């Protein structure tokens, strides 16, 4: 029985897509949405929406576009790292405008005609750019020039830039000053508050059908602490925590499952080399440091990530041992059947991440025996290659224990 059937859910409640159907209107998201409608109504010209990764900019953009429906002409540019002329062509393409000839003058003329026609029909025209922090300076300048298109009364074109906070800093630079001055509406998306985080999780669950899945009352506080209220991290944590409860066959998700989720995400970040997950690891590690100061309940997690000591008595590890997945067992079995001898010369690897797990088998699913920190030199006793090409090294740790480390977290001497 798969996880959705098991809990009687219609769909995955914590998918990582910016799906407007799952939009939760937090105070901040609602303000932002109202500001965008205001921009449209007042024909204000330029608007900037910024927020940390995962705070919901793309989701907001999709919701706004959906709410505008046929009451506005909207071009959506999702790959903004285009030079000015290609950017203009992408805009024209999105509006279905065909220029009589291919030169820039012709393109601009066709665009202006389109704007005037829509203005006469009383329809606002909007260009929305997602990931606008990737716009080259020259394309930003082109946008500024476009925003000059106006009649005596109104701006003919509204431009909304969605980007990460560094975009705001960039716009503060001397060469982009003129554009910066034209931005009349600025919206900053903030992470969710603790109460909103709880609402958000429940809301998404209800949207997905909820079924027989129950959340322990104490669950949402750690989710908020570990996610810092950032929806994408809330989704990742909730989804992992539910998976952990499912593996145990439990229909109640508890704080222990959240701790498992935190650990799993941190492991993935360290061992897959995934950039955005690494960012999450940093956030989680920072949070753990903060939390460790005030919340004794999470002390052991702090220990888990920040110190390199063995974790022999941690309950989570025992639990993890009991639920060792099929993948880990398969990998361990493969090694037993086809042992790879160590090379005759003593080979070593050096740990290149803040903290790496030494595992009982050559798989990310194998239980963690201990941890080694950045710079530790480990003697290699064997190797294993997964079907995916991922390498694992059997190592002897400084305290003379054997275990496996992922090739992603070490360099080979
Ligand atoms: N208000 C919200 N309601 C429901 N889900 C949300 C909301 N805000 C964010 N999410 C969820 O969080 C995840 C990340 O959201 P989104 O992609 O919109 O963030 P972003 O700010 O565009 O991130 P990035 O800067 O990385 O592009 C998505 O799974 C989305 O469904
Ligand atoms: Mg986005």
C-alpha cells in the first residue's frame, strides 16, 4: 500500500511545486497579493517583490496571474538571464505579437502598437519576471526604457520583478539608480510566523484530503523552529516526517519523526552535494545552534550535527537501525557477496564537509556509526560503486572502527 493510500490522502500535501491550488494566504502573502492588485489598478509602473528562497514568490506570481484572469494581458518570463533583445523577443512571443521586421526598432514599434491597443480597450499590460536577480544589467536597463512608454495620463506597461533579496541590493547600485527610483511598490515576503506555520501545515493537509493522518500537538513547534517559517523547508520537513511515520506504520506524526526528517535532510545535503539542500543544511545547523541555547529538548540534535562524537545511545539511531531500508540492505548484501579488496598501498581519503557520517554499509540508508569532521584523514580498506556510479569508501576511522563514507564527502589522496 503506498503512502497516499495508507493515509487516505488524495494527493501529496507537501509537493514542492508552486501550485496555486495549495496557496495559503498568510498575512504577508495576502498583503503582497493586494499590493500587486493595487499596482494594476493604479497603473503604478514598476513593482519589486523580494523574498528569501522558498518564501513563495513563484507561488504568489502564479496566484496573481490566475486571479487576474482575462482582466489583464500578462507576459511571464521565467528565464530572465537573456540579453536585452532576446528578452524583448521573449516578451513579444508571450504576448503573441509579430513584428513586421526583425530589427529592434520594428520590435519596439510593434510592442508600442500593442500597448496602445490594449490601453484603448482598458486592459492593463503586465510583464512579470521571475528569478529577476538573474537579469543582466543591460536587460534591466531595457526594462526601464520600456517602462517609459506612457500616455499623458497612464503608464502603458506594468512591470513586476520577483527576485531574491540580492536583487534589491543590486538595484541600489549607481548604474541602476534610475530604475530603482521608478519602483513605486516594494513587497518583501517574510517567512511564516509560528501560528501561521501550524495553519499552513494543517491547511495543506486538508487540501490534500487529510484522511486518517494525525499530527501530534507538539509537532508544529519543532517544524517552525527547524524551518524558520520558510514554506519550502516546512514542506520538506513535513513530507519527510510523514514518510518516517509511514515507515513505522503509524498514523500519528510526532516530534521524533520531525527530528528524523531534520537529520535526513542534513544527510542528503552533505552527501548529495545538492546546492539548495546545502543551503538548507546551513539553515538547519544555524537553527540548531540557536535552539540549543534555549531549548534543551533539541540538545541531542545539536550534538548530532555540531560535534563529531559517536552517537551510540541516541534513540533515533536505534530507530533508524530498525527501519534500515531495502536499499541499504541490498547494498550491504552486494558488498558481502562481492568484497572489494583494499589496495596494497595504504590509500587515504580526507573529509571535505563539515561533518560526515561513517555508515554501517555503502548506502545513504545504512545506519550511521559515528561522525568524522572536516580535514579528518581516513585509511581506505575497500571501495564500492553503486549502480548510479556513486562511490563509497570502506574506511578505518582514527579510533580504529570500520565503516563506509560516501565518495561525495571526501577527496582521495
Ligand atoms: N503561501 C503559500 N501557500 C502555499 N504554499 C506555499 C506558499 N508559499 C510557498 N509555498 C510552497 O513553498 C514552496 C516554495 O515556494 P516558491 O517556489 O513559490 O518559493 P520561491 O520564493 O519562488 O523560491 P525561490 O526563490 O527558490 O524561487 C512550494 O512548494 C510552494 O508550494
Ligand atoms: Mg521561485
